[in-house]
C-alpha cells in the first residue's frame, strides 16, 4: 500500500546562531514567532511553519533550496538590495540566510501554491489574488473553479 503525500507541514533549517537567524528573518519578513526555546524557534506561516534548530554542523547549501512564498517578491528584492545583498535585479530571486540556507523567493500571485480563504484571512492577506497564469495552472489541474 502506498500513501499519498499531500503537502508540507514545515521546513526545518539548521542554523549556527539562532539570534542571527531570527534577526535576518525579522528584518525582511513580517513574521510571527510560533515559539522559541534556547536552541530552537518556530516561525509561523499560517497553517505551516519554519523550524530553526541550532547545530554545530551547519554547512551552506550548494544547490539545495526551499521555495518560500511571499506576498510581494519585488518589495523583498528592493529591501535586500538596499541592505547590500547581492541579488539579481529581475527574474528569479535567491538569498541565503546567515547560516547559508538558500531561499528561492516566489510571489504568491504567480505560483499554483494556494492557501484557503480562511487561512489567508487569518494571516490578514485576504486581498492576494493569483495571476492569470497561476489561475490557469490551477484550473487545468482541477484545483480552481471560476
């Protein structure tokens, strides 16, 4: 018997310095801390979360990355550029946190990843709308009714 994978509950990142990691995420993302211990913290993403765990074996990612969905990719690109981060001026947006965890930033409007209306409302993001291309992808898979 096989079971069906239906989503991702959380992402776990190893970090060398929890305070530095949280300072990075708090600087660039409007976040809510779900909880914190001496060597762990949890960043709330509505119905999902990022777990940060201190490790003495942290090595920067080479090709591995996590696609982190945001409400405004271009605003984040501008903030990263203003802060001196070396990011592309357009197109894909990748950045590393202080421990080398690589984030590929994607805009909610442009990808098929979706939150329910209730989750968006709870996150105070109820006005986010998908692009025509993202809606077409969702419709083609039977995941959207217009």
